[in-house]
């Protein structure tokens, strides 16, 4: 099942469209093309215009591809007259035009698609027998999302990728925002996310963060906005505000702790300051060799990595098991030379990789801080609407 969306016509994708055409030619009964297209409704006209989709379908036809279905995106309904005209000009049966409306709650969309018997139509197209669906758990999720909630928590996400020219971009952290929402529903609370550009903190952490219930410092690369992130971490630690550091956020939490609790005033990551006298975050020797050989693809830890948790730690309590696995996407690591020094200053290393013994999770004792955890992995990538990630569930619980 191949989705052909807004990329129709982009020259860099011609190879993939050609591969899709050949697959359909060779395997007619088992390959399906679905064209997802937007139907604009100009305010001065007040009706959905199908011409852009007609043109994109014409473009697909010129490449030898005829969509089996069109999923029409729009902020208003699609009446029968327009559905029929739409189908006529796109050479497709009217029932195979599927409407996908704009929604306040996107998780209602599977139910709307099912009302149009989309899954049944798809299966029939590729000669598979439809099974009886049980969407009760999904319906209960939607009901839970839409239900009135008594409490609201405000979570600050302090990141460097909100800024894009003159615009503010939330989608840089889409997986994180979704994981937070999943955990909010699980805790039956309204979630308010305060999106903070770390470059704008500049000594104003108290002013900017005083109204939040929890703080997250997410993924990042390079020196831009780092000082603001470290300032936010310090504010969270000193004021006992629930804190979660993800990837870069975990690394900068180590930097902040080394500076302010382990008396390593100039500690830093070599990614930001290659000449730091205390490289608490660094490139491990194997990665250095790869970089020197210009084998840049081999200098990142990617995909799922197993992590062994230390018994009786907060991380172990949250996961409820000794061996866990999270997805990774990073290059720099905790410098094990500083492990004993930082542990003596009160930092807890609660998780290490089963391979190479790399530090995966750090935390502070619960008696000192309600929730202060940094993880080198990305638990947000494994959170699901019906199965929220336990770290985020506990994080929101402590925020409440």
C-alpha cells in the first residue's frame, strides 16, 4: 500500500514513483496506490476546489500510475455532487474517494475513515478477506481524550529548533509532543505545552519558567541555544521541578551537574567546546577513529540499544524490569572517566548499555528531587496512544 501525497511532481522522487509503477505492473492484485491530496476552499467561493488534485492525478497518470483511492483532505465536508464530479475527472469510482476532514482531535480520524468502510475497500482491492473489526479500545481512547478533566499541567519544552526564520515551528518535536499527550490522557489531565526557544532564555529562566509544572530539554545538535538549555536544567534541579532530559538534554544535565555540584566549573561537551578541561561528554575513541577516516555514517549510535538498569533506582522502578531497549540517534557520549567523580557528588548512573558499557540513564535520588531523569535514548519514539511510555506517564504524574 503506497501513499502518493504532496511529493507528486518533485524531481528527486521520480525514482520512487517509477519503482511504484513497476511494482503495480508486476503485482496488480497485491499493490495499491492511494493519492492523498488537499482540497482548498477559497473564502470568496465557499466550495472545495478539486482542480489541484485533478492536476496531480494527471501528473501521476503521465508517469503510468492511476490511483486506486483518493484521500481528500479538507476542512469542510465533501457532498455527493462534488464527490461524483471529483471521481469523474480523476477517473476513479465515487466510493473510492475517501474524505479526511480537519479535526481538533486527530485520533478521531480512524473512526471517520472506518465509517466510510475504508479498510474493507482496501482489503477487497487486494483480494484479502475483511475481518470483523473491534475498535472499542480506540473508541474508549477518543472518549477519554474528549472527556472533561479537572486538572491541567503545564510542561515547558526548552529546545533550539522552534525557531525557523520569522516563524515558530512545533513539528520539530512532534514525537515528543505526542508522547506527552499520551501520558496526559493516561493521567486524565489537560496538558498545556509551553514551547520555549532556548536562545531566548539568556538569564531569564525564573521569569520564563516560574509558571510551569515540569521541564523537558529535548534532542539537539551543536552549540546554538545550549546556554539557555543548561540554565533551564539548573532552574529545574534547584527548584525541584520535574525534569526530563532527552538525548542532548541528558548530556547537558550532566554538564550542569558537573559544573554546579561536582566543582568542575568549566565542564562541557566537546561538541560545544572541544578545548574544555573537563570533557564530561565526548566522542569515544572508536568514534574518533571513524571520524578521522571520514566514515561519518559510523559515528552515530542509531536504532534500538539494550540498556541494563541498576536495581532500586527510579528508572528501574518506572520500567519495572532490568533490561530495556530504546531508540537512539546521537554521536556524543557520557565520559566514563568522570563517572566516579560525578557519582561521589550525588549523581546516579541508573542505566548502562549492555554493549560497550555506555551510560544510558542518569538521575537524582528521589529524596532530593521529585523527578530528575536524563536518558540518552528516545522513549518518545516508542510511545503509542494505547500504550504510553512509562517514563512520560510517571513524568506527568509527578507534574500533577
